[in-house]
C-alpha cells in the first residue's frame, strides 16, 4: 500500500467528472487499499478517487465515532437509488478543503448501490453520518465539493484562503505542480 497525494481546492482536477470502472479487479483493489491508507493517514472518514487525482468512480469510507462505527467500505460505481424526504444538516469538512467547515443540508437517509471489493453488487441503507459521508463522496465523483453547496460568498472566502495558503507553502518549499493548472483555470 502507498500514501497518495491529496489534491486541494481549487485544483481544477477536483471539478472533473469521474468515469465508471468496468470491474473491481486487482488494479482497482490496489487503488482502494491505497486510498484507505491515505484517508486514515490524513486523517479522514471518506475519500474519493478524484481527490487523489484518479478520475474513476471509486470511494472508500471508514467511520469510527462514538455514535457511528462503519467500515471500512469500498465502493466502485456507487449510485444513490433512494433518498428520504426529510433532510439533515451536518457541519462538513473535506480533505480537499483542509481546515474549513460549513453546514450542508442533505437527505437524512439514502440507499446506495455499488460494486464491492469482490466485484459483487451491493445495496446499503445509510442514515446519519454515514448517509452524509456517502453523499459527500459521491459528489466528488461528479466534480462537486461541499463548498459548492454553500453560499457563493462563503465559498469565495474559503477558496481565497486556500489559494493564499498554497502560495505561502510554495514560498517555503518546492512549487506545487497544480499551481499552474489552478492559475490557468482561474484565468478562464
């Protein structure tokens, strides 16, 4: 297993839509293992393949909180097939939007269909934090960040802070190869 670099907003690769995997084979299982290790090291409770620069519909989750213990879960081609009528609000954060949090409203319960680590189709009913996490990670597969679900003003403030932090980090060390892509995307 290997630790993978986690992309941070406003990296334009995070806004791209991921492609379905044909099957969960050895290559996808290795990606899942590397993503799980990366997520745990960060630390986080969910990670989507686009966050590590891989545009494949793959997510991993593991929640170990007082009220929720789940996983690890490995999902390829996850799709939400049912949502509740009622909503829940969680204060969300993201490994690709480090040190920033915001309340996001999402369906309180969802059912997700996916291929597991053994390439078997599964369905899972999710509620509470797990429902929020599944929806958050699936959003990543469609190029959507949690900050896309908050006010434009708050999103703009967060993105400015992230760009500033990236520039300060570059002044202190090696340049981030994503910077040129970000500056190009910002100019568009």
